[in-house]
C-alpha cells in the first residue's frame, strides 16, 4: 500500500517537472533517469530518507529527554534547597509571630505553619475535596507577566491554605503583612482542637 501511494505521488510530481530537472534538484529522484526501473529507485530513495529521518528524530528525541531530565533534576535540587531554607530560624524575621514556636521545623513561607501541623489537620479530615492540604505546595511568588515561571528565585513552598488564598493577585509582602499571621493563628487554633480530642 505504501509503495502504491509513493508511486502515485511520483507520477503526480513527474507530471509537473521533467525527470531530469527533478533529478538535479531532489535526491529522491537521483538515479531514476539512468535506471531501467525508475519507480524502484524513487521508492527506495523515499524509504532511505524516511529511515534517516526516523533515526534523526530518535536522536533528537533522546537529546530532548536528556535535557528534560537534567532540567527536572535541577528544578528538584533548587526546590529542595528552598525547602531546607524555610526553617523557623530563617523565616522568623519576616514572620515574627512564629518566633520561638518551633525549633527548626520547615515552615510555610507565608504564614509559618509547620508540616507537622498540616499533617495533623489533614488526618483529622481538615482537607479539601480533592485531598489537598497535607503537604506544602510550590508557589510562584510573583505570578504575573514574564515573572510567571517556576525559577529558584521565584518559588517557595507554602501550605495549601496560603497558596489558595494568595492566588496570583496578592503580593508576597501583602500576603505576609495582612494575612500571614491570621492564617497561622487560624490553623494553630484548629490544630489545638484536634490534639485535645
């Protein structure tokens, strides 16, 4: 069936150009004018080109996936580095209300709640319908315009509640200034209710 399609394509092309002109311009027609079986040469040249393209595509695909894997690993390492920097000790200057509450727990970048508190709330069924809320989520600090990308400088880890509340409208400064402490107090009050029962 493929050979028949190629033969029809060849016939249509030959109607538009002379075989000699095509032989000079396109390698798929090379050898046709000298051969006793020009159709075979044409089909064979097309097959060779197709196979060469598949090999080329596979090489490109492999290099694409290697590059993708490298980028993914870099992204993970950047994220992990951010995670380790989000301790109580490092964040307490920006989030004054968490000072002295935890030792060196990893905290939400906006409200300062710890993963331990989130886990406790989640296990008590304090979660979304989609099951979010147990772990930190990645947030772009600036989610507008060209800054709307996940880069090392532009991403932090935060609780679901802050991530959802901040959206892409509230700045980092405003999120911490107007909502961070209130969100922290709300989540801690909920957590206190959980551990009492």
